């Protein structure tokens, strides 16, 4: 089971690695910083940015987030 702290760390990494649009980046950082992290909303905002090939490790992180928090 992934903890909320681990969730936040993973989202910080994923947003930093895949989001290049400044407006999307700012919006997602606001969501990641919330006490009650809206994982489904962050994944929805992150998905269009994943049009590039993602690593197997990152795909596993995203699957784990979806399994544990959506």
C-alpha cells in the first residue's frame, strides 16, 4: 500500500519529469500541495502530458497510484 507521503513524492517526480506547459505545471503543483491529494484529478491533468514514451518504472508508479488512490 502506498502512503500519502509516497504519493506526493511520486507526483512531484512525475509532474517534474513530464509536464512542460507552465500553466498545467502550476495547476498540478497546487493540487499536489493539498493536504487531501486529489489523485484522480492529478492523473487526469497529467495524462495528456504523457504522450511521450514513459519508462516502465513510471508506468508502474502510475498504475500503483491508480490502484491505491482512484
